[in-house]
């Protein structure tokens, strides 16, 4: 994520545990499937994130579902991702969070961030770009006003509607990224503090 006013948001840690994702969604651990060293095969998130995710899934029309590609990350794995992607100096800042930032906690390290997409009858759908495709088409609003917008515009709107209805906050640069409880979420909700800070694999 880029430098943003949300770095001023303090942490009022709730000590909410990491839990498995709900049965209402499909779990497809992208980085583990791509054989990234250190990537978790079983995705987890904070307890309130998991329950809200279940609520979002059942709000979708019949035959639509949610697939989760990534959730909580360890600091070590976040660092590996950051170093990998920013070997390419042409990549704009803000797509992968720096785990060494003094004020900003990478959203995935809090257990409050999810990378998600939609499914149709259990099969993942294309929403216009590949996951982690760091291009202008990845912007949440990339297909708004575009002549070749459909079906991507409608699918992105559907995903946003389901998740924001249960209090998730989207990230404008990445259509797949939503969060609850982290600094970005608290800033967008007008709150002075976020309930989720960095959390370890055992909730510490």
C-alpha cells in the first residue's frame, strides 16, 4: 500500500484470534498452489473477518460464490513477497506493503485483509485481470465507463456490494483486496484506531 493518511491510525488491539475460513466460501490458497516458499496451505483470518465473509457469501445471487485466494500472512512471507515484486524497480509503490514500515502494518499481517474473487457454480470467474496483476486494469473502477466493460464491471460491482454490505472496505488499486479492522479500514470508517494490528500464527 502507498503512503497514506491511514498511517496515522493507531492500533487498539482486540486480541481476536485467527480462525479458519468459513465453509460458505471456496479456499484456493494462491501462493501455496504456486509453490511459494513459506506460503500457508490453509488460509486463516480474524474471527470477525471470517464471520463477515460467510455473511457476504450468502448475500450473493443463486449459483454465485466467493473464492478466497489469500488471507493472513506471516511477516516473513510478506517480506518475501515485497522483495520479489520490487526487484522490478518499474513497479509503482503501493501494490505490496513493506513489512519494515515504521507506522503502517501490512493489511494481510493483521488477519483483516482478504484477496477474493467470485465463482459461478463453483468455478472461479475472471474479473478482468489475473490476481496480483499490477496494472491499471486492476483498479476497482477500471471498467466504469468503458465500452468493453461487461461482464467485468457488473461482476466487480457484485463483489463490492456483497462485501461492503457486511462492513468490508475495498482497496481502490486492486479489485480483489478487501479488509476489515486494519488501518486502511479504520481510516475509511473515520475511526481513530484500528482493532487489528500485526498478529502471529498463534494469535500473539
